[in-house]
C-alpha cells in the first residue's frame, strides 16, 4: 500500500486530488453545508465530518495520523474552529504534495510512523485516523501511541474498512486490541451502506480519478478504480464492513 500511495503522488500530483477516502453519501439535503467551490469533494468531506461528529473541536489541537494529501486536514481548517492542525503520513511524496498545496498553508505537515509518533505525550486533544490503520503492521503499538499523545479526556476518532478478506489483517485480533487498549470505547457506528452509496454514485471518487488521470498514470488509476469497484461489490454483498469508532482517554486522578 505504501508503494501505491507513493506512485499516486508521483504520477498524479494534481493538487485537486486532495482526498483518497471512499466518501460517504449523506441522506437528504444534508450536504448543503459544503461550500460550492468544494462540491467535487462533498462525499469525502461528508465522511470526515461524520467521523468527527459530536466532537467539540473549538480551540482544540488536532492530529491526523495518515493524512495523505491533506484532504481531512483541509476539512479541519476550512470547516471547523480547531486551533491547531497537524498531519502526519509515512508517504513522503504525499506529504510533500500536501506541503506545497496552498489550501493547507496553515497546517503543520510531516512524515512519520503511526506506530512511533514523533510527538511528546499529552500533545493533542483529538486524534483522527481514516482508512489508514489497515496498513499498519502493529495495530497495538499504534493504539498505544495514540493514547500516549492524547491529553487526558482526549478523543480518538477512528474509521476503517473491516472484515475485508482481501487485506492481510487479523480482524479478530484487532477487535480484541481495540477492546483491551487503555482507551475507552465510546461508540461504534456501522456506515457500510453510506460508504457503498458514495462508491455507487456516478460523481464519486472513481469519476474524480478518471478526470484527473494523465496518460502515464492511466494504468495506475485504473488499478485504484478496480480496487474501489471490488470494495463496492463487497460492501453490497455484506462481505466486509466500514466502521467508525470513538474512543476516549481516561482522566487521570
């Protein structure tokens, strides 16, 4: 997966490709909050908004682990009142693209390992992680690091694919690691249907990728689209799920 993201950054550097998450199709007219200039990102923005819903971000310091090209950091800077936003990703070319994107000029962006976060303890009020943790070989270490860098009472918002056999992940072990971590699980939300609907839309991520593809990136883009199509079919058939967790770090006595 790291090689895939590196190749996408090098062969498809268009700053218009801010997001690589699969998106969420909100019901009714609940996307009216999206600015007209961001309409092409509405499914992606709706996903990160849903992941962070009911979390008070006003004046907070927020870390996104697995920030990629910076789309979720863009949401935080444009649509919330977070005081400081930090994005970290292991893919150096993606971080470079994000740093060079003027939309992210107010965000601190750096390369680093999710399993060894380069921050002091108790540095962040909120940690965000979207569609990234399935790439981590040591999920327990990641959870330990998230707990370390959160302030007491801080919130971890975590969203990912789950139970997908195509990925070399022991999902049962991950369930146990989540349950046994030092963080308290507040909620788990199954949004498989909403993610499926976003992938099923004619103006979703697949079409966005097709529009931005260059001649020398066409094969790579087609590969990513095939993966998204396979996921759409798996979600429709109930062969995998997409969950959001909210976890909280306990307040020390």
